[in-house]
C-alpha cells in the first residue's frame, strides 16, 4: 500500500512509474527507491501460502482474503486519507470495494454505489477498479512495491532451498518443473498453495501417469 499527497502524485508519473508488469525487474528495483522517497507512507502485508490454504479451506476466496488484508493495512494508517484506490482482482470491481468497506473499521464510501449520507461523519472515498494499476500512478507505484517485495521473497526461497523455482507464476515453465520435480519436498511445498489450480493439475498428471 502506498499513501501520497495529491500534490505529489504527479511525481510518480514523472519518474516513469507505470504498471509493474510493463517494467523490467531492474527498472522496478530502481523505481522502488524513488517511490519510497516520494511517498508519505508505505505498508506491505505478506500473505503466506499457509494463510491462503487455511482461508480457502474455510470457503474464503483469495479475492475476499485480499480485501480483508487491504483493509487491515488501511486501518493501520495514521495519515488522513481522502481517497483510496483499489486495484480490484475481481472484474466486478464494485464487489471488491464492498468487501474492502465491510472489512474496514473506518467510514468509507464506495464510488459507484448508493449510500445514505450521515451528518457529522467524514467518509473516505473508495475507488475500486479492475486494472487500476494501469490507470492511476499511485496504484502503479503500489504494484511496483509489491512486485519488488515478491521478487525478493522468491529469491530468498530459492537461496534457502537451493532450488531454481523461477518467478513463481503458473505461466513460468521453471516454476512448474520445480514443483513437479519436488512433490515430496516438504520444504518447497510449504511455499506452494494447495488450492492453486496449477498444483492440482500437476498432481492429477502424476496420478494419471501412475494409473495408466
């Protein structure tokens, strides 16, 4: 999460901040330092595979879990925030905004939804949009922070396990091969989501291989 004064938000665009997926790892690392110097506050919450597994076992979706944790970070901010921009993982973007609002302890108004006015209460506006990281500089900045932190965590895992695991994304053949070749490695599997569709596919392939 990145918080910045409205007057300083333009500085993100000036230094080349944009959707983290459009930037190289080296460029993201360089921007990481600049974003830290421009921002009024930065907060990162790391959700472990174990936490995701537990949540999904309790019928809490990944999108719901993200909204809950976003709200937790927001509630911890001491700064007076006028507008919150959410990069909704849900294509029904208002749904994510509602989940965020319901999980927060602060008075919020989700833009695009009808809400009764309450006298004497100052609401923080919530703008929840799908692919907001490609539209709003402050969201782009937050996506870069998150991406850099994630990349560093993956490198730490590689170093501790001494296994090349690639980027950790399902589109990465190195990641798939690492998981497929280490299904009995509990140390590696502790970093893998049980409810990950790629993991289910790998396990199913193994079962099919042995039963044919």
